[in-house]
C-alpha cells in the first residue's frame, strides 16, 4: 500500500500599511507622491459619491444603488494597478473602481437612474454585472483572447465573497488556468453577501485557497490597505500577462447597506460595525499621508471642497441628461439579434405597460429644492 502526501499549499497574507497607518517599507509599492494623493482623493470622492447617491435614492431620484462604503482601498488600489488598456470586468458595487478608471460621476448615476447610457462599455471597462459571479467568466474570455493574440494586457474581474460559492467563479478560474488566460480574479471579501455572513458562505479557511483547485495562485491581502492592494494587484497582473492567472482575496468590510433596498441592522450587530469602523481604509491612509508630510489640514480641506463642487456639478449634469427612461430597453443590447423568447417577453412587457397606462416614460430634468447633501 502506498500512502503519501501528493500536494500541499499555503496562502500568503500581505499588508503594507498596518491598522495604525504605519508602513512596512518592504511591501510598499513604487508610487510617487502625486499618485499617492490622487489615490487618497479618489477614495474620498468615492465615499462622497456613495453618500450622495444614497440620499438621492431616498428622495426618489435614483433607483436601487449599491454603495461601496468601506471598500475604497480594495477598489482604488486595484484599479490603479490596472493599466488603462487592461480590461476591468466589474460587478455591481464597483463605483470606486469606475471613478478610478475615469468614468464620470454622471454616467454612474445614469445607470441607477435607468438610463441605458449608464451601462455602455466605456474605454476598456465592462458594464456592471448583476448576476452574481457571471462576470468572472467574461474576464476569463477576455484574458484568453489576450493570450491568443499575444497582447501584453490582462483582465481584472471583481466579485464578492458570496460569488465564490457560485459555479461560474470556479469555472472561470479553472478555464483561465487551463487556457493561460491573462486574468486576475479579485474577490472583495466584505464579510457579507446580503444577509449571509462569510461563515455561512464556505467552510474554507480562506477564500484565496479556492484558487488551489484551479491550479492557479491565490493570495490574501488586507483589503483596507490601499498600498497593499496596489502592490498585490500589480504583481498579480504581471503574472497574468505571462499567462498565469491569480485569485486575490481582499479582506474588507461592507460598512453600509447591501443596496438601498436593504437594512443591515436586522442581521448584524453594532459591535461588529464598530470594529470595522476602526479599520476604515480612508482614515488609515490619511494617517500615513500626514506622517509622510504629504497632507496637512489645509490640503485636507481643499480636497474636500473640490470634491463637493465636482459632485454637485455632476449631479446637475446627470439630472439634465436624464431625458428619458425606457424600461423595455432592458431587453435590448445583450444580444445582437434577440432570441425568440426574449422577443416574446418584450412584447408581453410592452403590452402590459400600455394596459397599465404606463408607457415608456419621458422624464425631463427637474430642478431640485430639497437638500441632497447626504448628511
Ligand atoms: C446569480 C444571482 N443570484 C442571486 C442574486 C441576488 N444577489 C444580488 S447580490 C447578492 C449577494 C452577493 O454577495 P457578494 O458576492 O458577497 O457581493 P457583495 O454584494 O457583498 O458585494 C445576491 C445573492 C443575483 N444578483 N445573481
Ligand atoms: Mg460580500
């Protein structure tokens, strides 16, 4: 009889900035001062956009919105690592990543206002993907194409902890491994999938180890440490460009609601929220920047003022541009030629709308009286 160990694995955890904002020089990525400040600005901008968007939804000016509050480091750090030519393949909570990739705020708002224009492919960014985990397969496809054409680029897929329980994500990693796809899979483990906690998602000690079955590398990073995320994602993209896909598990926390249709108070405790509040990614980075003499009170204020002004302008622009909302458009644009079943569903939907007396709506820009400053 033979009995021997035939495989073993371990998972590394990376952190460049600790919980108090102290840097580990060995793990610091190569970034200049200007880039550091830009990352900080993007993190604050994303948070304010989320706060304002939730306030707009509460006043009926926006549809469902999924804020990424608490996940700014995981998104900004990784999106900075992705070169502009690299493909971003997001899920539905990637506002900060979109902003980092240069998507204007009004376009993000249009998506939640029901304007198809908000879902257009822009630059090398895929539109948000609502079916959980499905976009991981799209990233494998893009990454495979890059391998075939010999492109020196890679695709970066975003998904959550909950998505790692979906077959799509396993399939995506597996096929990426087999085909040498230029793909990085970034799991933002924000501890919750709506009301299902991480412990209810998988018995696996880490989500990064889910890479092992696909034969690809898996690594864990402190997802509230923007510099650690940047460093790990850069390395992963470099490896992916060589045909070696990587799964990154970024440990973070969804500090706000799942979406504006959710109330987390019914399934989680104040103590847990307070614990993670103390680990906030923006404050940690701010401490680091102040210690490095890159940030003082004056600059802090100036960045905040500039952000408020930009968001106010962009909200106006979103409202002015929201000239029409055509719900039946949800049946368009996925297929070049709609399959018969979809054509049938669209007809039923449109006939129901006309009997309800609710045809395609036309909404003109409204001026706003109430305050929507999100406070
Ligand atoms: C295939 C599929 N199943 C269920 C849903 C409903 N749903 C939307 S988000 C979500 C939880 C996702 O959790 P996670 O992957 O951790 O991402 P997070 O929302 O935390 O960013 C579920 C179940 C969906 N959109 N798609
Ligand atoms: Mg989650």
